[in-house]
C-alpha cells in the first residue's frame, strides 16, 4: 500500500519505517527540514534501538522516502497517518490540537483523489468528528479513522511488530477491511485486531495510558508505605502481580512517571471528562500524587545530605525519563537538577544519549562524557535511569571520596551488595540492611 506519515517523530518515524519493512511504500514527512536531511543521510534523529539499521534497509530498498514536500507525499499516498504532536496547552489541562488541524487542512489542500485519513496521534474524543468538519468541502474524498498508537519508546520496534492489539475506530466495514489488510502481517503473527467506533478508539488510548499511570502511581505510594514500615516493595509488587487479575507489569516503584505520554494524557483525559461534566477523581489524584513525588524524592535528597545541599557534589546517572530513549519530556531530572543547582549543589550528569540542551543554561550543572568523570568527585550519586551500562559499576573504584552515598531511584542495585562494599545506600521502598 502507499502510505504517508505526517510527523516523523517517535511515532511517525518508527511506525513508518516498520510499515515499509512489511512491504509498503511509505512517505515520511516532516516540516523540520533538519530532521529530513539527517534521515536522508541514513541516520535517525531520535535514539531508538535498532532503528538506524531498519531505516537504512528500507531506504535502500526505496520503500521509505523522507521528504518535506507534503504535496508530493499526500498526492502519492492512499492512506495518510497523522502522527504529529498533541502536547498539553500551556496553562491548561487541555490538549493542543493545532498541529493535527493544521495538517488536516494541508491534506485537504493537496488531495485530488480518495484517501483515508488515520489519526495515530493521541487525540481526545471528538477529534475525528472535527477533522470531518474541516474536510467537509471535499467530504466524499475522505474517510477518517482512528488508529491510536501504543508503542513504547525504547522498545518501539518490537512493540510495533508484536502489538497486543491493533485498535481501529471507524463506522465503516470497508475501512476496517483496508486496515486489516494493512496490518495483516502483524495479525498473522498473533496480534489482535480490535474494531470499535472512532470515538471509542480515541477514548481507549487515553483510558489505557491513565490506567498504566495509575498502576505506577499506586506502587509508588505503596513504596512510601514500605519505607516507613520496613517492608520490601519488590515483595509486595511480586506478591500482588502474581495475581493474574492484577498482572506484574508497571508495578516497579521508582521516580514519578514522565515521558511524552502519561503526564499529558492523564491531564487530557481529565480535561475531556470536564467537558462531559464527569469527575475522574482517581485520575486527578494520580496526577497530583505524581506531581508531589518529585518533591518527595527531592526532599529525600536533602535528608540524605544532612539537610544541606550547598556545595555538595551531586552526580546523576541518566536523565532521560526512561532507558533506551533520548526523550527528556517530563523527566524527573527536569525538576530535580534545576532545584539542586538553585540550592547551591554542584551537579553533574552522564547520560548515554549525550548532553541535554535543557541543562545548558544552568551554571552549576555540567555534562560529563563518561561514568567515571561524572562520579569521581561525588558526595551523592543519584541513579535516575536504569540504563544497562549502569548495572555493573564498581563504585569503589570510580569514586574518589570516601563517604560518598548512592540514591538509587530504580532499585537497580541491592542493599546487600552496597553493604558488602561499605557504601551508604538508599533506594525506593526497601528496608535498609544494617
Ligand atoms: P514528536 O514530537 O516526536 O513528533 C511529532 C513530529 O511532527 C515532529 O517531528 C514535528 O516536526 C512534526 N510535525 C508537526 N506538525 C507537522 C506538520 N504540519 N507537517 C509535518 N510535520 C509536522 O511526537 P511523538 O512522540 O512522535 O508523538 C506523536 C503523537 O503520538 C502524539 O499524539 C503522542 O501522544 C502520540 N504517541 C506517542 C508515543 C511516544 O512514545 N512518543 C506513543 C504513543 C502515542
């Protein structure tokens, strides 16, 4: 099939490349010319394991075309996926749909023959209806479908190839059939093809993300209780997760959830519920609890350092919101690092995906090129993101200071190994070993 992905970010680029890899011809369009140039030289502008190789393979096979020429891409395609960002509006819980509506107008402008418009971006209930209003002049040319994306950054290629389910929202059997044909290689490998109304599909995406955010927040709060009551949260996670009604995934206590989806989608869902005069009190509490968590963890840093952050050398390992991605959106580090700097700490960080523009203007914060340079002078090391390369650091060899401490926000290490090495060690929801 001939496809066009508008928006070549985490979703558009990965799904476009994977669609090409299963035999489709895919135009990946972005208004960001630098991104397109980088892609045309064979490299991904985002860090996603395995993506560079897959791009190069499909680019060479001429199944994957990167362009800023929206007119050519739209006129050459039968199915157009909208994959642009849907951020939170500033100062409001509402979703900013301006990118979605802008590219809808462009689709309208450049379409001369029948096309299917598919929203892959996460959009609130009723967005498909609004897109139909925008295109009403040429209504007969288009059908509008919802196909929310569930891939996770860091595991995006696997998630695209083996999704638990493919959700398609439409009111037309004909369009379901076309989408089923497009996804046939994945359905044949066992992925469920789930059809519903367009508005239903739009809500499924928000409800799924809010539920997952709730699971994370729930176990984070249980971890707080464990810390006070001397119980190991990992035992509790396992003990409840073994119940198939609950399931063990998304039950790892850690920092506040972040990333480009959960924070904005929980807020977007609350805003949607308000529009329909419904009170989603659980989701509201989740948002508040997650917001408070960053403060709670920062207070703990104060305590670990004897309530005095001034001139303390604090080294962070990892600053992205999770490993295997370069995505910084809503990472705990975005709040924690500026706070520590403001309080007079000398902060350094190392992240496998390199220096971050977000911290460039902070006078007390430096990026270090490797683990050793980052940790050598540390009073406190904060493990924020559990990259594989952090798993086996010999801290005693790396850190010069005698009484340095480690605050492990991902429970990557064990209290036992730290005790063996005589390192003062703090983690999440686990009892101390004395
Ligand atoms: P992103 O910011 O990485 O990418 C969006 C891209 O769209 C940018 O490159 C931008 O330049 C481009 N763009 C915007 N307007 C355009 C236009 N008119 N024409 C051409 N290009 C345009 O965003 P993302 O993380 O890929 O997310 C996209 C959507 O998918 C969002 O709605 C998000 O909630 C949803 N989603 C994201 C993930 C994820 O893990 N990132 C997972 C599932 C769903």
